[in-house]
C-alpha cells in the first residue's frame, strides 16, 4: 500500500489555502496537526478534522444563500 497522497484538487492553486483551512479546523477541534505526514493521528482525530471542515463549508454555503 502506498502512502502517496492521491487527493486531487479541482484548482491546484488552492492547495495552500486548503492546507491553512485544514490547520484552522484541526486547531478548533484540538487536534495537533503538523505540516506533512500525520499518520500517527487516530481515525477519530482525522475524522473530527474532516467533519469540522465539512461543517464550516456547509455553514459558509448556507450563509451565502441568505
């Protein structure tokens, strides 16, 4: 199994912004995320970061509909 990141962004230039967003969300949920590989995270920690990202994206979209 490869540890290569296969996640592709539709806009490759957005990588830096997405990384900052991920770090902000990790900080909000109390997960100590570092730049680069974070393979020591538990599934719960990784899921809470992803869940926080989705939550904030949905909130942003809903507020733009008002």
